[in-house]
C-alpha cells in the first residue's frame, strides 16, 4: 500500500527506463510495455482511490433542509474545513486516537518482535514433534482477526477465563488501562506468529557452516545469537516489523470487537474514520483516512531511510554481508 | 514504435479511467416528484439473516400465488450495523438490486430524510389495527415511510419462587418497590450472593435503550416527538439517578457495566440476579434453563408507577431506486398482514404489530408473556426519532456511560448530553 505511490510516479515521465543507461532503447521500450499492465492495475486500485479520497476529504456532510426535512443531494465544498475540524473542535478525540494508535503500534510490535524471534528460534530447532509445534504456533495467525476478537471477548468477560485465572474481578471491557492491556494481549497473541514465520524463513537460509566456524572459534550461544543470527536475519526481521507496524497503525477490528466502539481507552484512528463513514459523512471520514495514510506513509519512509529496511534491493545487501561473515 | 505507442496508450487508458470515474461519482441529482408505485415483476426482499427459517416458506407461498412477480430473499448479516451499511451502499449507488427493505425501527427517519425510501400511501395498510407506538416508528414528519412488520418491548423478568418465599405478593411497579422486594429476598439463605437488578449497560445500543427507559419511566424525555432534544430536566435526572444510585449501592452489580442482553440472561438463568430487564426472546430460553417455572414477567417498573419501555422491531419500506414498486406494495401488504405476522409469532416468537394477536387465547397459551408485552409496547416511548440517529445514540452512550461509571455526576452528564444532542441534531 505505502510503496505504491513511489512506484506509480514512475510512468509520468516518458523516458526513465531509457535513462537507466546500459540497456538499449529497444529493451527500455520492452520494459515499459511489460511493466505497463502492473502500472495500470496500480493506478486503478491504488492511485485512483487515493486521489478520490483526497478530493472527497474537501467536501462536507450533506445538510438537512429544515423546511422539507430532506437531506440535500450534494455535498458542500468546504476546502480544508474537515481538517480544521479534526485539529480544532474534534482535536481532543483525534489526539487521543492518535496516541492510542501510536502506543498500540510501539508496544505490540515490540512485544511481537521479541516473542516472534523466540518462536522462530524454537521452530528452527530440530527436535521430535517439531511439525506439531510449528503448526501450533501458526494457528493464531490463521484465525481471522474478527473471530479472535470474539474469542478474547469471552476470555476477558467479567466471568471469563482471564478473571478466573487471575483470581480478580477486572472488568476488562470498561474504560481504563486494563482495556488497553486486553487489546495488546489479543493482538500479540495473534500476530507474533507472523513475525515468527518470516524470521523462520530468514533463519533457514543461514548456512550451518557459519555456526560451525563460530563454534570452532569458541563463540558461546549468546554471542552466536547476537553476532551471527541477528545480523543475518535482520533483513527478514525488518520487513516483518515494517509490515506489522503498518498493520498495527491501521488497527481497527480487534479493539472494535473486543472492547467496543467509542471507548476512549482503545479508540484508534481507523475507528474514527469508520465512525464518520457509518454516519454517512464521507468527507470527514476521508479526511481522517488521508491523515492516517500520511502517518503510515511517513512511518514507512522513516523505516526505509533510518533502518535501511531492504525492500526494493531484493536482499543484495544481505547477501554481501553474509559473504563478509563467511569470509 | 509499436511498443512506445502501446505504453503511451496504457498511460492514456489509465488517465481516461481516472477521468470517467471522477465524472460518474459526481452525478446524482436525486429523483423528484411524488413516488408513483408502478410496474410489476420480480422484486427482492432484503433483511437480516433469517435464523429461524420462517421467512423463506412465507416467500414460497407468495411466489406460488404470483408466478410473474417472484420475490427473491437477499439475506444480509445478522449484525444490524452491517445491514444498515449495505442498504446505504445500495441507495448511494442508486442500485435497483434491493426492492423491499426490512428496516430497524430507529432507522426510519434517517432513511426517509435521505430519500432512500419512498413515502407510502397510508390508506393501503391496516394501521388502525396496529399498536399506536409501533405505527409511530414508521413515520417521519407525519408521513408514512414504512409499514410495521414486527415489534419488541422490554419486560421485567423476576423470580417468582424467591419473591413468594420472602412474602412479596406482587411484582414491583416502582423502583422503590423493587429495591424493597430485593431487601426482603436477600434475607433468604438461598438468595445469598444474589444481585438485585440488571439490564444492558455496556457502551452500545443497549445502553441507549436502558437509559431512555429510565428517563421515560421517571417522566422525562430524551427528545420530543419532533426530534428536538430535551434531556436536561429534573425528571430525566431522576431517571438517570436511579441507575447511578443502583450501581453505587450495589443494587445493580458492578460487572453489569459490561452486560449486553446475553450476559444478563446468563446471570438470570444461573440464579445470580433477581430482577432482569430484557426482551421477550429470553422467555423461551429461560424456560429451558435452571430457572424453569420459577420466573415470570411484569411491565418495567418506574419512578411513581409502571415505567415505559423502548421499542424494538422492524418496519418494511420500499427502496427509492427500485423497480416494480406496485409489486413491492402488494408484497409489503402480504408480509405485514395479520395472518403472516401471526405465523411469525407462532413459529419464530416475533412480536407482531397487531393489537388483537396479543389478546388471542391460543397464542397466550403458547406465549404467556403476551399480555405483559402488549402493556409494555402500548406504554412504550420510541427511541429518539432523529435523522442523525448514529450521532444521537453515540452521545447518549457517551454521557450515560460516564455517569454510570461515576466519572461525571448525573446533572453534569445530562447538561453535556443536551449540548451534544443539540449539536448533533442541528448538523
């Protein structure tokens, strides 16, 4: 989703494939021809909706004519009025949702990374019943989010399993820190396996000779993990974390189903957009969506720039580093 | 050369798509003039998923009698919000896929104001035989926009065995009587650990229902018949105070703040609650549980006498953008006639809109709660009939929840609610 705008800018100037150098003009044309279906699809399914959302966000809600009692047919053009409203009158609610979204993203992705890597290490080990453990770890990821929301709602019910285990009477779905905790637990339970899966894929391409060499040199397990495993799975891990960040920033269904709509403790930006849209105010809803889009886009950009997540280069850097280590 | 032309063509096609798409989304001047119900032919009936299996046989009977005007049943998700969303989508895209819509009673104003549904001719339907508050839910600004197909009202479920043992002769008619009855029952050894009262207090539509009932039962209103909010009154405050006080002194258990219908039912069936406010559907389920034969229903209690319930149920309307509207009217007449609503009551325990059915001996034999339900519906006050119902119910939930949690005192909550409602309605 976020990479798309960067890619779809490409078609507008006619020449870039040719300018790449080395390749001949004919090859460039062929490349353009081959890429054009993809660009066309991206334009239709990504660029067009994005632009439409931008345009829609400049229109207000349809008004009620007090004389006839009917809603007018056209949406009034309000310019940046929707944005002014979001940062003005609706500011408290917006910033609360903004911080909730950020908080959930940082905490859940942090926990998921730690747990996910641990899961991957376990799944990677050769032992009896490994297949069973692997399948078991992946089950939560296979459960649809809405279903897991319902599932956890039973667990966090006032007479539910969570309270029975804790021996407490916590009302999880009421406002407060406990509601946040409930969402975080359910989210981490569901998505840590995703990170585990991607990291496992990264682990499997690390050649065993590297470890053998390290062991010969007398490196202990902890040292092998920090200096061999982590650097070598870093490309896979970063991709996993980036994907999870974007998912978490768009979080909607879990807090909505588990705790409920309009609960300030767990309200996220997506929930604000949904709330506006469900009340037939598509302009303000689009404005929220655009702000969320920009936020996700900035985070993704920062990720790529600061951490060097290797999304475009096809793992070239990873391979280079690997040769360095082996050497 | 060819390749370049092709790539350019691709870009142009994409741009063209963009432009045409932009153009089409701006259209829609809406239809004008009074609705004319013309055209006969196949139509669709759109409603939430039918879990009882009673709707399709009814449609089959219609289809057998009208081979040229067949009705197809389009089932939407069980979740009311999802149904509303799909119906709005159908209306906004001016599609003729949906003909007859089964609307929740609180959507009528919104659908009518947006002209998503047609105004219907009053004289076509036997509205005079229906319960008055039920018919009111189908009107917007005096005009009839839908026909009542079913209704629903809240009732007070109570434990007959415990009341009898504690020497309480009759079910409570006021809140004070209810608390007094509770105090008596709690002295019994078998009532140890029991809570007195529960309803639906989670922050969702059920809270709006329970808040409105408390306010109406104390003589207040949330919004008047014209949809104008008037909730910052001493009467409304007495209603809200009853709930707030009950939460504080434990009459309502603390955890009831998370209760929806099902949680309360479970608590009642497992003997944890003495009095429960809930809908009629609970009756037959409780008959199969541990409290079988040990409970009965009564009208909701109020401040100085019996209280007033909120109204549930569904109305049938015709989508503005549909075809074959003459068939649609006939079909609505068929679905909402006394015979078919009776069938629905017998087979699926759906409360009918017709007054006479509630007094039917045979039906009362099957559903002993019918007389109480009738009383409940006759005295019921519909939830605020306003166009931006979504905003109104959200504001009610927001402030009522804050008051029940003790984050705000009830005076402040009602003041803020009045402000929020005025803003929502003026929008």
